[in-house]
C-alpha cells in the first residue's frame, strides 16, 4: 500500500515506524524543512536503496496530486490539519490525521463530509485507544462488567517548559495548537468520553495560564462533565508539573467494577476489581513505552490499512476525533462564559473563540 507522511517533526518517527512495521511502501514525505525529511528517513531503519526511492515534497498539494498515495498521515502543526486534509480528500486519499482532528467544528465537519463525498476513510490519531491497558478496560466495559457507571476521571500531569514552547511558533497559540487540554490532554479526554458513552449533557470548565506567560493558551484545564447516562466525569490536564512527566490516570467506577489506569500515558493498570470475578487480578500490569506517545501508532496504522483493504471503518473514526474536539472546545467555551455549556456546541465553536482570553 502506497503511503505518504506529511510533516516530519517530533511525532513523525512514530508514524514512519508504524508504516514500516505494517509493511506499507514509503512512497513520499513532505516538510517545509528539507533537513527534517532527511533526518527522519536516515533514522527510519529503511535501506539506503529504499530511502533513495522516497519522493520528497515541500508542498503537500503537489504530493497528493503527483504521488496519489492510498494512505497518507498528517503530522503537521494542529492548525494546518484541516487544510491539508481537505487537499488529500479531494485527491481521494485515505487519511490518518493527528490529533486534534481540526481546530474548529466546522473544519471537522468538512473533513467528515469530504471523506464521504470521495468514498475514502479518515482515522483520528487517538492511538492510546490501542494501549493494552485501555483495551482491557474497554473489553470489560463492553462485556457489561461495570454495570451502571457512577463517575470517571482523567488526569494528565506532565511537564512542558519554555524550551518546549520555543521550538516552534505554532505551539501554545489559540489558532494553531490550543493549550494543554487541546494538545496533551485530548487523548485522555477521548478515552474518558468514549468510556462514558459519549453523550455529554453539559460541561463546566476552568482554564488558567499559571506558569507559561509566553504562550497564548492554558497550561491548566479542569472540568466537570455530565453524561446523559448519569455518569459524571472530571478532567484535570496540566503541563505545570515541576520535574518529569508524572502521570496520565484514567479512573472508571461502576456499580460492579472499579478500574484505574496509570503510568505516564494510561499504559499501566493500577487497580482492577469486578464483582463478577474478584480473583481476576490485573493490578500491576505495565506496557513499556519509549515515550508518552506510547506504542499505539503501529496498531492504529494496522487497523486503518485493514479498513482500507477490507472496506470497513477504522477503529477510531473522524467522528470520534470530532467528539474529542467538541469536548475540549466545550471546556474552553465554558471557561470563557464562566458557566456550564450544553452540548451540542454551536457550529462556529473553534479554538480561536478564545483569542485574547488571558490578556483581558
Ligand atoms: N498522537 C500523539 O501522541 C502526538 C504526539 C505529538 C504530536 N502530535 C500532534 O502531531 C502534530 C505535529 O506535532 P509535532 O510535535 O510533530 O510538531 P512539529 O512542529 O515537530 O512537526 C511539524 C512539522 O510540520 C512541518 N510543517 C509546518 N508547516 C508545513 C507545511 N505547510 N507543509 C509541510 N510541512 C510543514 C514543520 O516543518 C515540522 O517539521 C500536532 O498536531 C500534534 O498535536 C500527536
């Protein structure tokens, strides 16, 4: 399967590794910075012959038109995901789009519409759904082992310092990135909303910019979400940890089960109990990962390649990406208005709605 990667920055090694491990043909890469393309390919483990055969582009429109890959993944700055996805879809290319799917609901809707119009698939890159601990939790939930849900919580407590934000101008801006909720915490919010059955009733959020005055957006976000099924969830996302990344915890409490995932990216099972089998012990399970991105990209790429071959839907759809985006935007809009917001959000909800929020 002919594959192309657009954006050769920090997360790109996870994409190229996933593509290679799934036997995809690395047909082309694209980046404005040629040295990033070369560095990525040199470190990819591909043979010199294969590296020489990879076409290099600085313009993704030309790549889509000339290469016509079956599958491309978009790992550009978040504010560029939608425009690039539109181009890919208009050229009938199946896409894996890094999170967040887009920065506005209107753009997310257009991605979904274009994919249908052109008969191609889009997967939102929420790869943590494939973490072994997350998959075990999901299987228990789908088997009905929790019973009625009481409450859930996600906490993402990481450290991002000034040097991190200074790497690239897009980081921490409302238009192209958002803050810690939209960037670091959106995987956890995706997991939380997925586990709680998706139907969010209302969201009350608070955001702060505590220690990072040089970014536009929040470095701390907290929220309470209520779901139509009666579950209540709390969110805490922060990049204000002094020292190394601390944790990404996901807790789910039901009438007949209680599970807490942890580790730095929900890759560990810290607590596992179900009434139906108190001897079912999974506490202490740990999936080793090289970084907080985890191992999920390879599984997500495998799933997408299979969906393209078999004509099914990917495990994580564009609609799922839109749901995570809407949940984050709901926290932002609630913080802006100082009151809970009801879902669905208005169609014009976007990260840019918060422009100037901390300067007021
Ligand atoms: N799934 C995950 O766990 C995960 C992890 C990290 C980042 N991400 C997401 O991946 C995306 C990229 O993040 P990153 O940290 O790799 O960013 P990055 O800035 O390191 O990489 C982006 C690359 O895009 C290139 N670029 C910018 N504009 C371009 C254009 N118009 N055409 C071609 N190339 C262009 C830049 O030169 C850069 O090399 C973001 O949306 C981020 O949220 C996801």
